[in-house]
C-alpha cells in the first residue's frame, strides 16, 4: 500500500494524505507507522545516517 521508498530504507512505504506523507513499513501483524511528515520535507534526510 502506498509508494515504495525502498531506495531510502528497506520496506519503507509512503501514502500521501492532505499534504502529508504517512511513512510506514509492513510487519508480521500489519503495518507500523514510522512518521507522518509534510509532503514538502526531504524524506531522504530524515533517514540519513549521521556523518562520522
């Protein structure tokens, strides 16, 4: 359900709703909502690893 963001994080899916994107992943018992973010946010930056 929703768009795949596999290029950012494994099993990451996104569903747009009223200017927001609901980011989730499929788990054994259903889905887990990870974040709800503005559709204007840079989603890649939310999951980027901090520089060492």
